[in-house]
């Protein structure tokens, strides 16, 4: 079975360019080192509507078997 992952970082400061996102890229590396595919990557501010829209889009598209979130 091949798993496809979506990784979404939720961070006001990182999305504004004030701080580098370290957790999203770390998750990408971990997933890829395990041999799975990362099909979606995103970085958004702490906005519940925007977060919900991205998660819904990714889930409904079938492009991800698993969605991981980090930050916030």
C-alpha cells in the first residue's frame, strides 16, 4: 500500500515570513525517509476558515491518504 501525505503548517509568523517554518519540512523529510509520498504541502496563518478550506479540499480531492498538521 502506498500512502500519500498532505502536510499543513499552521503559523501566523511563518506564513507572514517572520519566522522560518521548520516543522513542515521536518515532517516532509520524515515521511519521505519512510518511503511514502508527500503529495500536498501548505503553510497558512491561524485562520480557522482557511485551514478548514485547505483540509477539506485535500481530503475531497483524494490526493492524500493522510493529512498531518503542525504548528499553531
